[in-house]
């Protein structure tokens, strides 16, 4: 089908009530381009219904409208609206007719528009997205048409966008069989004799082979044409060499082309068993995984293709080879990026089934919609070689078998395998809390040996924890019927059971679907020691909006699970929401041998000597800095991360000492802060090796703008540029304690998309043209609006500004006939 981009020039209205008009009575106050998240630009408040879980962002109702003109002579064609993602409860109208309802905010859906089109006239397309019923999510969801929208057109013999399926069979180094299934839709009342041509191309676009099959397309339905092709000496897709082929299928009737569609695919084999673990192309591979939410930091939920590619590139550079799309199907672009970079994927579908986690979440729709949402996920995503597992849920309330949990688990697994028998089915299963309630379980996760002192908890909490402890011993038996239909059992924060359950359930394949980042070294050791444990997925790989403050640390104080307003970021993850690597990210690189140099992490001086409580999802409040002008002569704690045998610490060239690196890959020193330089030196086999050195910076002198380099192929759907803005001293050193208010101007061929920092408590908007630096930096995101140069300028009071020009590769593929 021909894909016509409908992303541009929607008339948009925001409302907090049941009207398409805003509070001032104006029907359409903005013109917006998609992807569009209307929540990210709204003012946060502690009274918002999304509460801590949603980052205190408002929801509301967004109405999007545009006009479409289709010529009279085009009336014999098929017209399908493809909405890649709308959060949530979407209503699609054409010329006042309700054409579709779609409640789930994360699955793609299609709408047949033909019945309601007025040919030769203007047609009013209206999509209403209702995210007014809060809370409905345990993280920041965003609101609106946050993914792409397309108008698909074709003759009445066509291939639906989900109906071209490619699977690889009998994959060997010398040959591989490729099976291509094309379901041809014939909406006519007569059978049609057709020819189906299938062509495979290599990664450079060179034709490898082609085959034509003749047959009958049955009337008013779908007819599947199967083609088997043998590829000699195939190049296998892997995490190190993500080689992609392309298949193109064309339909001919009486020699005339009716429709064509294509998809990329990779030739690879996957398998799972308790002896060999996960194998890719016959080789066992441990999954170095991270869970990610769907937001793109300062951009909110808006799923720009460039943003999704950047996200995967950053994780790949950090050492990850796998992600889990927690806890919902991702955008098309994200999976395309995973194919491109060689990132394996657990493609997750649901966070809840019939039992709710929030008053207005998916449990309201699960009974009636789960099959349709599973179909849309699998049919859309099944050609991606990066996808190795389908996850049917996360921490499902029915995990102990209550509320027909076992039956639902069996039905979901059977249905998934019916649609795609080539991948494993998993589910992220956590502890059971029974009468103690979820509150008790959360307390157990946070305080049970990982943060805080149990003896200091109040008596009522101890009673809850006793109940949790009682059930923990029975967990395996209680969850066995629920887990039995799964190919891989996902363990959330249950790494203590890896060895025990390997003996108790000898055929069980386990994947650590969530683990505490604070414990990554010990968890990874268990993964490596147990062949039936195929990998670990840390919570999380990237910081995200919502679940506010779950990763924070406490010094001479205690706190709740979430942080109070203005906390709005989770404050966990190896990378912050802007893409800047946090200290725990550098630690993970060392753990996975991605970094040889040691890493200096200095506890902020104001915390020295205080009692430290680090959330299980958190990290010590450390910085990679040796610039503390207010703390000269005071004691500071210096942590050094290293995978060497020993580490030596030097201050201003003088040795402070040499220590053996422990099993946690850390050493610590207590020193007096003296400006100058600090250096950590690795010792391997008794000899000096790699080092990490930090110099004390001078006073803030200037703003510096740096454009982030791209390494992906050209993307046609959007053009974003990421610019790091930093505060530097006269010698060009970063001033990490600078908090200047930076004003940004964008002109020419670009427009400001967002400004952000990793500050988890900032009340600043991500959509304004100014923001305070955090750790001396902020991120500017510019979106193209024309072909040509964009000019970005940044200024701050009392220091020099900076300005740069960048080329915007702005392209719009207009639908001929769409009237803006």
C-alpha cells in the first residue's frame, strides 16, 4: 500500500473537560506536527491526578483535526488510516461519523475510511484522544498522537501493512531457507487471477533472487501466497553484525501492478533451553539487558524516529545487547533501530490483565481487547530480527493463580504461539505478597537488606514483612501453574532464587527481567554462574519521567517510595533523560569490560559523615568532579570503580594510597579536599595500567554548544538535532557546579523542540526557551522546519555566549490531495 504521511499541520485543541474547545472557548488554538505529546508542555502540579507515578503531569483531552481532499476519479481505491500510537481512548471521526474507537494507548490500529469519504470534496478528519481519567499508568504516559499517522491507499487488490511475514528456517552458515507469506486482500465481489512476485535484496540493494507465483485471490477476503527461497552462504544477523535483507512483494493483475510492499528482515536462529541458555545462531549469549520506558526525556512521549535511534545507539555504546520494552509495545522506529544496531528485544504487551494497578488503567479493557492488541503487536513486529521474546505481562496481579490467572496465562501463551511459533513467550513475575498487600511487597523490595535498617522500621511494617517472608518460601509452588505455559520465566528482583529454582525446576529457563542497579555486580555474577539464567535486565537502562524519585538516596533522613513534588523523574538509570552517562553507567561499562579505565566518583561533600541510605533502584549521590570551592579542607569520600586488581589514588601528584579492588569493583578513600587534580591509576599484574584524572575547574567563562554526531542512515520522517550546551572555564574545562540560566534562540531552518537537564526536581518547562544548567550542562533539541541552515544561539548572564549553524535535512512527503 502507498504510505502517505499525515504528520503535518494538524489543528489542535486542548481541553480538561468533555468538549473539543479549550477553557477560553477557542476551538483550535494551535497548529501542531506529529509526533505530538501535549502533556509534556503543560504545567506540573502536586494536585494532578497522575500523581508521583506520572511525574505530576496533567492529562486532558486533545482534539486533532485536518482536511483531506480526494479526487472523484480516485473513488475506487482503498483508504486506511494507520495510527501508530495514540494515548489513549482514541476516537476517529471522518465527516462526523465515528469510524473507530481504540482504548489502548500503545498498540497500532487501522481504520477503514472508504465508507465515510466524500470524493471530490473536503473531508474533515478528527481524532480525539482522551487521557482525562487519571491515574491510568504507573509511569509517565504522555498524551495525544505521540507516534506517526499515515493514510494508506491501494487498489482493491492489496497487501495490508501487517500481512507480509518473513521467517527464516534451517539457518546454517552455508544456507538458509526464507519463507515469505503474503496475505492478499481482495475486497471485490469476484475472484481475481493474479501473479505474486517476491524479490529479495541484500543490504546494498542488490537483487539476490526473485520468484513469481500465479493464483486466485478469493473474493471479499484474504488469500495467502507462500514462497520458499534458498539463500546460499547467507550473512547472519547478530548483535555484532546486524545485517539486514529486504523482501519486496508485488501483485500483478493482467500484467498491471496492483500493489507492492516491502520489509527488512534478518537471517538468524534463536533457541532457549536450561542447559545452553539463549543461543543466537547456535552460540550461547548472555543478555546484557536494560528495561526502558517509552518516553524520550525532554521530548516527552513523542516518538521521533531520530530520538528512538539515538536511544538505542547510546545503550549499545554502553555495552547493552538487549532491551525490554517495559511495559508496553514500542514504536515502529524503536524496533527499526534495534534491527539496525543489533539490539535484542523483549517485546512486552501489558502491565496488567483483569486486576488493576490504577483506577483507570488497561484492566478496564483487557477482557474485550487483549486478543486484538496481541494481534496488532505480533503482526506488526514479527519481521524484526531483533525481537526474540514476546512478553505477555509484567508483575501481573493474577500471578498466584487468583482471578483465573492460570487460565489467562495459558490462553495468552497459546494465542501468541498461534500467531508466531518462532519466538519464546515470557512474563515478568515478581514476589507474591498475599494479605500483606502490594504495600508490604514494595517495602520488602526497598528495605529488605538493600536499603535502610530493618530494626528502625515501625512495628506494623514488620508485620507486613513477616507475611512477605512467609510467602517467599512458597513462591515457587504458588506460581508454578502460572509460569508453566511460559517458554522463559521472567524473574523480577528474584535473583536470590536462581540457583534454588534451577534445581527445583530443572527444565526452567530463567531471565532476570528486572533487577536492582545497586546490586548489578552481584546479580551479574549469578547470571554468569547459572547456565539456565539467560541474562539480566536492569531497572532501568535510561532515566525516565514518572515513578518520581524511586532512585534517590537519603542522607541523615528517610523517605517514602516516591519523592514529593517537585520530584518528577525516577532518578534511576545508567543514562539520564538527556542521554548523559551517569556514574552508574560508567560502573556498568567497567562491569561488562566495556571500559578499561577506572572511574572517579566523589560523594558530594555536603553528604560526608552522614548516614547514607540508597534506594535499591538508586546510586550514591556522587559526581565526576573535583571542583568544590566551598569545601576546601573538608573531608570527602572518593569512590573508584575498577576491574583491575588494585587502584592507587593521587591528589596533586602525591599518592594517598593503593588498595585492592573488592568483588563489587570498588574502592573508597576518605581524603581532605584540596583543589588541583585527582587521579586514579589501575594496577594489573602489579604494573601501572589505565588511569582517570580530574582537574579542578576555574570560574565560569563561556557557554559552549556542541552538535551530537549521528551514525545512522538518513531518516525521512523527522529531522532532530541534539546539541549539548555546557558551561566552561577559560581553559575549556566543564564547570560542573554551574547553574546559570541559559537563554536559547533558534532561527532559520529549525525550531526548538525541547530543552532539558537531568535535574529530577526542576519545575522548569521542557518547552520554554530558557533553562538552568544542571551539573554544568543542558540539552537542546532542534527540529527541522525547512531545508537549510538552522542557527542556534545560547547566552547566560555574566559569561560569553555561543552560536552555531547546522544543516537541517528537512523532508516532507506530501500526500497529493491533502489540504492543510
